[in-house]
């Protein structure tokens, strides 16, 4: 097998253009591990991702209450961000909260701010009896074959 001068030139040019890489050993540090682990989320906003409003309300039971997944200050009637503990602590320490808390305790007022959805879902005895009477009236009209539009008459 004869090797020509052109083959030798091609081989030399390939060797010159192809970079030689050396296998390197990488030292693993804590910083590089954080960069390479995709399943660890860095929380850059400093929010507690898994803290609910109910958990925050039980932590500050005398000051706060939860309704509909929202955190409220009982004495100030203000909604707070439950994901940041520092906001809750700062609110409890502020002068306006302390002033309103003293007024709230003097009044002995147990009114708590509620969300609209929880207010609608609340059924008192009078609301339940009204619903029952209405259902009985509609059932009676249907059984007697009286059109429901007759119930709009002013004498009814």
C-alpha cells in the first residue's frame, strides 16, 4: 500500500485544524452543584411558596384571621400578603395597627372582615326557611298546574 504525497498533506492538514482536547477533571463545589441541579428552585423573591393563609393565621392567632384563602388583620380590617412573614410582622409592629388594636379591644367588637364568597355561602335559619317556603310554593304551583307567572300578580 503506497501513500501519496497528497494523502500525507491531507492528514497533516486535518491534524493541524482539529483541536486536541484534554480530558479535564472538574471539582464540584456547592456553587456549581446549585447551578447544575435543575430540580432545586431558587426563590429569588423571598416568598414562602407553600405557606397558606390559614397557617399564617394560626401563627398569629390573636392578631389575624383567614377567610377564603386571604389573610386579614382583625383589628385593622386590612388584607395582608400571607406569603411574606416580614410584611405580617411589620404590620403588627406599626403604630397604626397598635392604635387600632387598642380601639378594637375597647369596643369588644367581634366583627371580622369576610370575603364576598363566604358571605354568600353563609346560610342563616331565616335564609334556609325562606328557601324552603319558596320551594314548597313552586312545587304546589306545579302540582296544581298553575303557571308560575301568576305569582307575579300584586295580590300574591
